C-alpha cells in the first residue's frame, strides 16, 4: 500500500487559513507537525498520536507565534516536494528554533535545518527513492538502542553532505553521506529517511525516542481518552438546547451521534433519511442499532419513492449527485422543522476534513464529492463537531470504546449518493438498483467470510448500463455485467486494486450468476488510483 503511495503523484495538502483550529485536549502533551507539503505529513501526525502524544498538523506558514500558542513539547518539520534551492520553496522561520522546544526535521525538514544552520546541502546526481540501507555510526540520543544496520525509506534528490558546525553526524545511507544528525545542546535533530512509513521498520522507535527521551512527553494520549473530555465540552456548548443529527449509516455520523447522546441524552434527535440507495439491510441495521441498542430518539424517513421519482431520466453522474444532494437537504429540512426549535446540528467532521478544506488541490476536489448527500454549510444551526480533532482510525477506536457494533465501526466508506452513482451510463431505476444491491450483498458476504473486509478500503460492485450475451442451461441469455471493484488505500487519495484470491473471485462470480437471474457476466476492475478513481462515474 505505502509502496504504491510512494510512487503515486504527490499532491501537497493545502489548508484553509480560515479553518478553525481543533480543540486541543486539555492536560495532554502535544507535538506540532509543520507541513511543508510532503505526501506523508498527515501520516507523521498520526504516527505521533499512535505513540500516545497528541499531534496537530499545521501549514508551514502559520508562524512561530501560532506554534508557541499551542505550547507544544516538540516540533516536527515534515518532508516536502520542493528543493530547498528552488524559487519560492518554503523557508524555515528562524524563530521556530527559538521556541525552547526540540525540533526534528524529516527529509525536506532536515535539509531546511541543515541549510539554515550552516551545513552543506546539494542537489545530488542520483536521487534516493524507495528502500535504502541506513548505517548508524554514532547513535547519539536520537538513534540510541537502535540497530547499527537497518533499512529505511527515502524519497529525496537534495542531499545533506555535511551537518552544521557543532552537530554530530549520526548515520549515512546508500546515497546520503549524512542521513541523520543532531545537536543536543541546540535541541535540533534531523533525519533524511521517513520514520512514518511502514518500510522504515524502526521508524516508530525513532519517533518514540524523539517524543519520549528528547521532548520528555508523557505518552498517555489515546483517541478513546477523548470521550469524557468531549462529553463535558458538548454539555458546556449546548446547555439545554435541542440538538439534531443526520445519520448516514457510516461510522463518522454514528460515533458523533452516540457521543453527543452520551453527553446530553434525549435532547438529541437523530434523523436518518433512507433514500433507497443504501446497501442491502443497511437502513434496518442503523435503525436497530440506534433505537434498540442505545435508545436514541431517531426519526427514520423512508424516502425511496421521492428519490427515485427525482432520478427518473437522469443518467449523468454529476446530475445524479445534484438531484440527490438537493432532495436530501429538502427531506432533512422538512424533518428538522417537525422536531422544531433545534439550535444545534451534529456533524461528523474529521481532522482530515479540517486539514483538507483548502481549495485548488486534488484533496479539495474529493472533499466536494464528499459533501454530496451531506448538508450545506448555511443551514441555520450552530455546529457540534466532536470528532474534529480525530483521524478516521481514531474515530473507529472511539466507536469501539462507546460499544458501537463491529459492523458499524468498521463499515467501509460509502458515497453519500449511494448506489445511484454505481449504476453507470444509465438511469438508476429500482430494478437496476435492486440487481446492484443484491450483487453487492454477495460480494460483501464472501469478502467477510474470507476475513478480508477490514483489509480493504472499499469493496463494491458497479452496474454499467450494458447487457451482453451469455449461455446458461443451453439457453442464450442477455444479461447485465457486474463489475467488482475492491481497493486498498490509506486515505482514498491514492488506491491500489486489491489482489483478491482467484478462488474467492470465482466463488463470488458464480454466486452472482447463479443467484441473480439478471446477471450473466462478472468482471474485475484492475485500475489503481491514479490514473483511475475509486468510484466509477
Ligand atoms: P474517488 O471515486 O474520487 O473517491 O476516488 C474517493 C472517495 O470518496 C468517496 N466518494 C464519495 N463520498 N459522496 C461521498 O460521501 C460522494 O459523492 C462521493 N464520491 C466519491 C469514494 O467512495 C471514495 O471513498
């Protein structure tokens, strides 16, 4: 997976300057990661959190004052795609080195430090991309107790040839004379390799040394530990006002709803709009979990007819999205009005949404898709966003902590417009949606039985508006083609097609053809992203 990520095109994350900061949990140590545009910047923050230290990813240009305001115990400078010598390349604000906290530069971050402090950085003839061998000559503080020889992951062309004066050169690699350096006195550390990717087996140990030994962090933070804190915050925010929450059946809105219910009980009402474009039994599962398991007041609206009527004659995917998005808002507003005088709306906004809310990048484009089937920003509610500081896997941990059913916690992402955008090239009629729903059910059933569901980012079927000739029981048939799409991914920005076992594929195909009269052919999509997208449009 990460292999694929490394070779895939990089898209620097952009930030909306106006995006509100996340609420830092009180009484926990934090380390700030400054993003210089590297493809792994989010991953660095996640890995720091996995070490038990709360971490925020901020754009590199926020300035030293903003970093100081957060009172972090340490600072990490991420990698980035630029050469330190390129025009317009992000520079190092020297004040960042005067905050009185340790600084770790990774890749581009290390090169910035080297350049600023008088080391020698040059564009090398040969870049160093992929797996490399690290030789530790002087472990210093950062690499203490780690093997002298280890493999690591590199992705750079500029190279540090000499550490700044007064620094210890700790290690070299296949193509980097100085692959790690440090100055304990100055509290400045640099590594050329990427500790955050799985291909650096001791990477997490290096981060732990920096966070624990160097920064002196108390490594106690966990996603689950935010529950009590959030409960207090939600109570303080909403007082005794009424709150509503749109449930989609996905993990984010479910966890947000349960958390808010834990805080304010029946002041919360959930609204679940079943647009008839869900997967098989999905609506029933959501209703059962919320009404029966948690006793959360829930309005479930069966709006299938309304959506199908609106979708009649609509074949273009973008047009489908628009129709569904608009109708969703209409139904939601009608139901919210019936509840009356609700002041707050719960949203399952995640930390990655906060980071990616800038415009102009691939990230932002995907985000605009995500909003389809969601709610617009100008609804007349104040927002309650209890998951704003969490990454997806952390939300799952909170969901598990709150006792949500395993099926809900581990549900794969599902687009807001649902199965309608997976009937491609034609109208999403009830008949086609039912064929697709049944095919999808077989796929999920077999993937779960094979124990692969959690390994896949997404697995689903696509139903093109195409029929082909087949032969079954001596008879000529003319049936639908079902496409199997299964991908691995870390964040949906890039994805690889999943190598499902042949026997499993055969079992899935034969079940689809035997059990679904309308289907006589099954094919597998073997396109990664890029160049493809995950969904078909
Ligand atoms: P693509 O197809 O662009 O999808 O590679 C990336 C991720 O976004 C999901 N997706 C959507 N999610 N509403 C959503 O809520 C949408 O309209 C939508 N379109 C795509 C997709 O399933 C994948 O996880």
